[in-house]
C-alpha cells in the first residue's frame, strides 16, 4: 500500500469517526431537535457522490470513508425522522 493511501486512510478514519459522538448522543437522548435536516440531506448527497468518485478512482480510503460516513448520516436521518 502506498504511503499516500495510508495518509488517506488516517484522514478518513478521523473525519468519519467525528460523526460517531453525534449519532450516539442523538440515539441516547432520543432528541434531534438541533440537527439540521437540510444539512444532513445535502451532506448525504455529497457523501454518495464522493463514494462513487472513490469507486471510479479505485481509492480504498475514499470508498471506506464515504461508505461509513454515508451509513452514519443515514442513521442520523432515521433518528431525525423517528425523534422529531
């Protein structure tokens, strides 16, 4: 694995894991009142576009980061719909 791909994987791990506390907090508190629906919807579209780009480019870092981030965003949107 190239060192630049390792750098990409490290960046992907940090940026993706940044969403985990927010998802956990919304799940535990059962409150998403302060979460912007428009922000998460637009973020999901951007994440899916990055995922597609990563697949086309063959970049494991981009694919993994955006696959996991997309999943976390979907979870947050489900929580948003459930705990209005």
